[in-house]
């Protein structure tokens, strides 16, 4: 794990270890479609913010309840 400007970055392998319930293919698909934030340092080196899964989940369901219904404020 590397920390830069207060952000902890994980390699793809570290991310898979941390979130062992997520398959390798799901992680790479999410990287490819841009739904999982990351930086690519080279063709084979990708770093993912430690809180990327939380961000992905939060942005997907923000403004909705647990059943996906819009929350009226």
C-alpha cells in the first residue's frame, strides 16, 4: 500500500485481498468501464484508492434507499 497526499492506494492484488468477495473479472470490468476509480501507472501497474469500493457503492445508490427507490427530501 502506498500513501500519497493522504490517499491510500492499493495494487489490484492488494485490492482483491482486501475485498475477497469480489471476483478478479468484476474488478477489471469496473476498472475498464470507469466505475472503479484508479490510476494507471503503466500497462501492467494500476493503483486503486483504498476507499474505491465504498465510493463506487455510495455513488451508485446515493439518493436511494436500500431497495433502489428515490428518497424524497
